[in-house]
């Protein structure tokens, strides 16, 4: 799984879509049930590039390229997002599942890091060992 996550803001999530100019995979509103069934405590906007488990660096790179394709040319829109909507978090987040005993790597190229920085987008990845 790899997704662009924009969370922790006070406005309706549809305003995020209007501001950055592309559709989410899902949104969540304060008070609505979360996937766990508990009421949400924050508004959120998510765009999944890959909904399945990532099992290697190549899969991560492909999913990341899809997200970055949506960011490219929208740096000014993300500046407006940070200024007007002020989300607490704007990040690319996901998980990488690697069988025990195997080696796997992920990487970010300089132009990818430059685009993330220009849009004010963080990047995080949880690593899981599968047996």
C-alpha cells in the first residue's frame, strides 16, 4: 500500500480536492466511523497509488511514480493547501512487506525528493517481515 495522505484539517475534505486538483481514493470526516468503527477524530483525504501490499523496491518505485505524477506541476496548489487549509500532515505513507531472509531496498531519486520538498510532502514507509 502506498498513498498520499492529507490529514488533520478543519475544512470539508472536498475543499482539498478542489485545491490540489485531483480526486482522492477516500475521504473521512470528523465524527464519521473510521474503518475500525470508532468515530473519526480528524478530517482526512487519501489518494492510494497502490492498495495492495508492496513486496519489493520496484513495486514501491512504480507506486511512488504514480503519486509523483499527480504532484508534478501542482507545486503552487500545494502551497495554497498549506496556506489556506493548513493540514497537520501531508505525506506519502505505506508499507513494504519482505519475506524473512530476503533483501529489499527502496530509494528516492534527487528529482523525486525535490518535487516532494517543493510540494511540502513528507515520505514514510513501514517495513514488515513476512514469514
